[in-house]
C-alpha cells in the first residue's frame, strides 16, 4: 500500500467499507511515523471531510488502537476535545475489520471526522491554553483510571527510572554505528550517545534523592505524547482538538506533565530568559488546573531531563528495531537536553 496517495481501487475500497460515499479529493497532510490524509467524499445528500490515518501495525500498536477506540468513546461529553472515530460498517475485501478501523496487510487504517484547526504557532497564549487543556484531560483520565479494568488495558509508560542497567552507549552504539557506516550523517554519533548517558546519570541521581516524592506521585492513564504536533487550535488560541490517543499509557503523571511543560515552553529561536519565563507560566497554568500533573518545583528540572531522555530512548529503540526509520524528533530531543544543561540554573528557578 502506498505511503503517498491511495490509488483509485484502494480509496474506493476504504470508502465502501465505511460507507463514506465517493472519494472526490484526497491530500497527504502529514507524513512521519504515521501518514494522515484529508479525504473529501460525496454522497447523494451531502459532502463530508474525513481524516484518514495510516500506521505500520504490530501487536503493540493494535493494542494501543483498541484502547484509543474505547477512550474516544468514554471521554466525551466530560472532555469533548477528542476526535470522533468512525467504525467500519462492512466486512470483506483485502482487509480485516476491527473496532478501531482496518488492518490491511501490515497497515492500521483509522478514519475520523475531520476537524478544521490551526497548527501551534508558538504563542504564549497557545502554550497556556495547552497547559490548561492537558490538566483538564489528565483530570478525566485519572478518573477513568479509578474504574476497574482501565489500568489493565494500558501498557506501563516505560521510563529510564525503571531500567537500572540500561545505558545509551551499550544499548544503541552498534545500531547507530551501522547507520553511520551506510551514510555518515544518518546515525547518532558516539558523542551524542555519551551526552545522553551523562544526562541519564544526572537525572537518576537527582530523582533518587527524592524517591519519597516519586513513590507518592500519582500514577494513572495519561497522554504520553501531549505535544504541539498533537494539538489543533481555534482562532481564539484555545485547543480545539487533541490527536494521537493511541499514545495513552499508564504511568507517572508528573513525568507526562513535565513533557507537556517542556514541549510548549522551549522555543529554539527564543532567548534563555524568555524560555525560562514561558516555562514558569506554563507550569503555573498546569498547576492551577491539575496539581497532580505539575512537577514539584525542586523536581521540575530533573523530570524535564527525564522526559526528553525517555523520548530519545524510545526513538532510538524504534530505530534499532527498524533500520528504515528516520530521525523523528531525536535531534530536537538532544538539543533540548543541551539547552537544559546550559540553562540549568534558570530552569531550576522556575
């Protein structure tokens, strides 16, 4: 199946399975670890627009998609800013129908109602809105976590806190060197892996000194990738829609909060003091809505480090498993960790 546009036979088969009508327009609007298409379909009574998402499917993703389907049905109306997932209406053809969509060869295909929204533009107004939205979402996810069965549906959020023997150099040096042997610029260099290893040890040491806090911190269902890329905004600067609910896991709530603070605060083109100011304002906004998700002030910096280290670890692990996988946001993770190192005092004061 194409990772670019679908051919006529493929798109007609998908439309027939969902009873969407005839496809009259399709456009690839995002291509990364998944591909997202804007699909316009016409029926005798109306024309409608849909979002069609295609992902490489394995056992882990299939499990995450099942959880996503249940969450998108359970969160509204208490939290309405979630996609509306459509379910296949017909069976047969080259696919297998699932509650979350279609399994077509090694691809997972999901169809949602299209929601017009604007991308993140880096404004402080949008950042504050994201913090409020994350807090409101976390409050609802934490309530669901208290109900029987939900915890068992979500995989634990892997963290380097729980991997005492793991290290970036021994784990990933061989796979990244193999990439560099093919093309010099395609692998993460040893110096970068050594930097990640150093930051991991610093973060683990700082957090070990605060083990009581971590033991008492909330663990619940959480959106593990609440980032600017996964938020759509309205013209008023408020978050209109949140994407990628297959990224929901069960894990340490303030660690997810730290990642949200970081990704909506650190702007590479902004100066250090401006970034620190944004971090303080986003942290304050989150704390006012969901204190459980807001890291304790003394632990904001180590949890920020850990959030980026976890993200880098997961990307490197997926690259090792799939030699064709690209960089994703790995380079940005490393650069943001360097910013935190260079501006540790400013970040710690927030």
